[in-house]
């Protein structure tokens, strides 16, 4: 799927139902930033849950994370 594209609800449900019918798992991921969402999409997740946090929460002194997205596939 291309970033920024729009898919109808019916198309989403049809894709998920086809995966279930084929015996394939549905993989979901959560993201709070655009970078996380891009990495999850690149990794091939089926469902992407987005949440929004206030900037001061994002700027807390929690653990630092790498900005590199691991590539999937060859």
C-alpha cells in the first residue's frame, strides 16, 4: 500500500477476511509517530492503530530509540 492512499471500509474488510480464509494471521501494530507508522507499514502490518500524545509527553526523558527503519524482504 502506498502512504497517503485511501481504501474503503469494504475493501479493508475484504482483504482481512481473505487473509483469515487463507489461514494467514492478521498482524497489527500501534504507532504514535509518523516514523513508527512508516516502519510498521514497511514491515507489512495488516492493521495500523494510530494514537496521538501531547508534545510534552513525546519530549519526556524516556529511552532513546533509533530513527532507522529495518527493511523487510530482500
